[in-house]
C-alpha cells in the first residue's frame, strides 16, 4: 500500500532539507520537526509580533526559522496570498500559517 496525503514523502528544498537533515520527508514529519524545534527553543508568543514566551498561538522567527519563513510566498485556492519574504527576526506567524511555510519549502 502506497503512502498518500500528509504521509507521502516529498522532496524538500535546500534550506528545509538542511533543517530537517533529510532530502525527502512527509509533510507530517516536516511539521513535527518544525514543532519540535519551536517548542525546544520556546519560540511561541501569545500576541502577534510579541516576545517569545514558550507558549501561545504565534511562532516567533529566529535566524533558523527566518530562512524558511522568507521562502514563503504562496497563493491559496481562494486567491489569498501569504507572503513572508520581507519578514525579520522577531516577527511572528500564526500556527495556522505553518502549513504555508511547509508547502513553500517543498518541491
């Protein structure tokens, strides 16, 4: 039985491959690695562009995550553009936007 959906292996772009330590992983595995890093570094904030507090619904960009976030410029099916190309260290994204980051960093 072949793997499908979030468990299907996908090819990672260079910066994400370095971050994950693999050239191919499933979207679910990539998301888990990102969350493991975010939690270990306490990069969650309770308010948009707030300071990292270790919990909350916003993710604070550090130098490591910034490389991945800045590669994100995607348009969803409804035509909404998610563009993080101008982000700076300390800016935040919402937890829901993490899927856009993953999508923008795979081939």
